[in-house]
């Protein structure tokens, strides 16, 4: 088992400047069919697609709010609720599946007392499935924010994940 | 930066590379995930601290994923040495013992008995002698060899020579003719002849035309496209420019999975470098041809690998497919003629133009020419990427290159992911061609190859894939939406030991309806894993029928 940092973008905390939305709108407004790209920017800025952001963004992009909701709910990548500070992603690709991903998920669900797709009440941990992060040679793979836990045994997963806990600042 | 002319390109290509001791570190997603950046940093620090005249460089993925992080040491006049599973401490040890002390660190050396290793680095684009390595690299020829973020290194390996040919001596007719001779077929899985797609789009009537690179690699358990985009982005970009030139497009779009941040970053960089050097933008290489590329990100929808769904997604909508015809080559993005090619298909184009269609056609067998890249994963000993000539048998891939099962015996191999089928061990001598795999009830697919050992249950894996397809069904057409869910219910009943013969018959009936009536390939192929498991492992299904028994009781 090994744990390493990757370049995967981590969800940034809130507290971004108020004009972030207009900047996103300005960037994409005049490009044909760019709603999904604009929503990627929103999710990168806020960590998810907050309702109030969607309401502000829609008129600025010139699309109905329903279009945004339609797209966000169709694609797995977009989230409608704020994830916890630590996002645990269990890779559910076929290689990981054969090498114990279901048991890994079970153990994490039991430890944190949440189902996949849920966040702990203290908002510290969020557990989710991911389709395949394309590192099948290192299966089974679990990521915690930008850190990757590779070739992990189900029995070790809880220790490996909790070791990556970072205390809240302040 | 000055825009290059065709002559400048040749000068840059001929610029001799300084021959000195080089240490190459595989820095693609898998390598980085395994800790390659730590090894890379340690090597750099150690070389600097000792004042050694050694270049420590980044390369893409060589394909030996189970042995990452990989470090290759090339000392002029000596055979190159490959080290695997290198930590930062190991890296320092390599410098001290090998580069300074002159002794190979045997304990870390990758065993060359493994085919993956034999053919991984170096100039592996020559055909192997009989009995030699079974890999042959066209698509991955630069992966693990060049720095993927260096424009000059790509050019030094004949990069952009095909674009130069097209814009100076070539014509769209000449390109399509070479593609026709080559016999290249779509590597996304369906195997449609590439030259026909290009010709149809070229001849279609429209105000503008588009070319799209399909890099929405959705098959869970496959990562060939990610690796090529991370290891040799310029090769795919060159294919896009050639495609744009041939069909008369002004804009090319890379549709890439958002889950692949490094691939996105490297393609972005390649596009910027090409623009700066005059290979994208107005008047490419001083010609009258103008073309540019941009990136659109997927957002996690398997169905977007289907052409019409992908187009909807690029237009910023839900990715739902629509009936064909009209095909995208006639009416695609913004209702204009649009050509969609897979990453691997595009990575082949420049090589075919440079070396000629006949060269390509001589590789492979029958109507399946050239090579195919597979991501061999699951219960195999050496998981990784392999590129083999078409016609290589599954046995050679799984047993000789992959080293067989890590534990126990190989039970079956699944190609084509959720759209493919399971092929039992007794059929491993089947050659890999579009036709042979189809005859067995599977498909070539995009290149996923999952190895199962005798402890794995085919019923469970079939359930896994079906669940995936049900989850990913866009819900637009009833056969896929309802059929998938019903199949899933019946299969769960069987898996729990509550099913009987009528349930098996029901599975077949629903499967047939889905295959015949679904709107797109997702629904049409979703029953494949279940049907192939039932066909080749009937006893395992029967054992589940009577009463719940251990999974792998075949």
C-alpha cells in the first residue's frame, strides 16, 4: 500500500470573492454550448453547485435555471450539496471491483456510519463512489481529496483513510 | 515565438540531441499516484548535490503500471537499465551505486523476462524478430520515451512531418487514399473504416465542419486513452490537424473526461505550444490552411461515448443520444458535418501518412490491420498497457505479456467493458480481431481487458456490469431504461439463489428486446456480459439456481 499526493484538483473552500460568478459568466457567455464548462468552473470555485449560485448564474449566461438543473442532475460529476472537508472516493472501476473495492466501501460505510454519497453530520467526511480514475494498475484505489491510497487491503483501509485527517484550521 | 515554416520544422527535427547520461522517470497519473514525484525530486536533488552531469527528465507512461514508479537509466554505450517500484530512498541508492559506483542495483531492476519490460522503453517501433517481444508500438511509440510536455522532443521523433507533407505536397485525396490502403478502423470499439468516415464528412454539405476527439474514456477498468494523452499529446493533436485539413474543418474539439486532470493539462499545453509554433491558428506552416483546437470537459456520463450523446454534451446539454441517421458526418455538432474519432485512432494517423498505408496494412491480419492498445488489468500478474499487432492471441497477451494470473488460474477475460463479453480460458487462442471477438459474443471495445481468476464469480461480474449500464442509461428509450432494470432484478434473484429456469429464459427474452430495440449502443450491448456469462459458464448459473452455493463452483 502506498499513499501519495497527486495533482487532482481539490475542492476549494468557500469564501471566494463575490464577483466569481460574473467572472465565470463573462468567460463563457459568448461561447456556444459552454454551459457544462461554466458549471465546471462553478464546482471548482465552490466545491459544488450551490443553489444561489445557479440562480445568479442563469440570467448572466442567458439560460433558464431549469437548464442548469437539468444538466447538473444528469452528470455524475456535479454535486448539488456541499461535500464534507474530506472527500473519500472509492474507485469502482472493474479492476478495483475485482480486487476488493466493494469490501473497502462496506468498511468505510460502517466506520463513518454513512452510505456512499453521504456526508457525516459534522461535515468532516464525505464518501462517494467514482467510476474509474484510470489507475487500474494500482487497484484497488481510494482517494482522499488529492491524496491517493493505492493497492490497499480492505482490512487496512480505515486506518489509511483516517491517517489523512487534517484538523480544521483556527 | 516565431511561427515555423516547413523548413524550420526540418531544422528543429535534425537538431542533434546531446548524448549524455539520462535518467527518465515515468510521470503520468499512475506513476504519480505510486509516488514517482518523490523519486523524481530525490534524483534531481542527489544529482545536483553531487554535481553530476546527468539529465533527469520526465517521460510519459511506459505501460508497466504494476511496477510504478519506473526509473530508466541510460548511460551512453551501455544497455539501458529499468528500475521498478522506486522510492525516494531507492532513487538516492541508484545514484550512489549505479551512476557513481557503476554497479546496477539488482534488487530494484525490473526483470526483463517480462514482455512488458522488454519492449517498454527505447525505440520500440520496429517489428520484433520471431520469438522476440510480442509488442509493437505505433500509438505508444513515444510513451515513456519523450517528455510529453516538450514540443521539440516530439518534433525530433518525426513530429508534425505528416502535417508538413499534407500542407506542402499532399492533398485531402492523398490522405484519404493512404487511410484506405492502411485499412485503419475506429479504435473506439465499433471498427468503422476511418477513411470512409473522413470521406463522408468531407463530402457532406454544410456551412462549417468540425472534428472531435472522443477522449471520454468511459469503460471502467481501461485507461489507454488517458495514457496516450498524458504520454504523447502532440501525436493526437497532429491527428486532429490532419483530420481538420482533410475534411476542411476550422475547429477541432477535444472532449476529455473531467476525471483526467493531468491529461487535460498536457493537451492544453500541447495546444498552446502548437499555436506558438504556428501549427495551430492562422495559416499553418505558412499555408492557406487555418485550424484551431479547444477543450471541452465531460462530466461523468458513460453514454457520452456514444457519438450523438457526445455531441449533445459538447453543445452543453444533457448527453442523450438521438436516432441515426442522420449520422454526425452529415448532421452533427450545431447540425453541421462532424467527424468524431477516438484518441487511439487519431494517434495512428500521422504514422500512417509518414510511413504509408501499405506499411500499416502489412501489420495485423485480415480486415483488422495495425495494432491495438489494451489495458490489461484485474487478476493478472503484470497489469499495464500493451500494444500488440492485431491477430495476436488473447493467450499471448494475458499469459506471455501479462504473466498469467497473479494467483490461481485464469478463468476468463472480459474485453469491451460493460459492452463486451466474457471469454473463457479455453478460448484464449482466439486471435484479437474485430471479427473474432464478435463471433465469441464480445467486442473489441476501446481496449479494456479484465482478467478473472478462478475465485471470481462470472454471475457477480455480470451483475456489476449490468448495474453499471442501468445506472448510466440516459433513460430516453424504454428498451434500455426498462429492460436493463428488469434484467437487473432477475439477475439479482438468481444471484441470491432464488431464481429458476423461467428466470434464465426471461433474461434471454429481455436481452433480445434490448439488443434489437434500444436507441443506442449502450442499451444494445448492455446484455452482452450477462449473455456471454450464461453461454460460457452455464453451470455456474445453474448452481446459483438450485440453491445459494459458493460463487466459483463451476
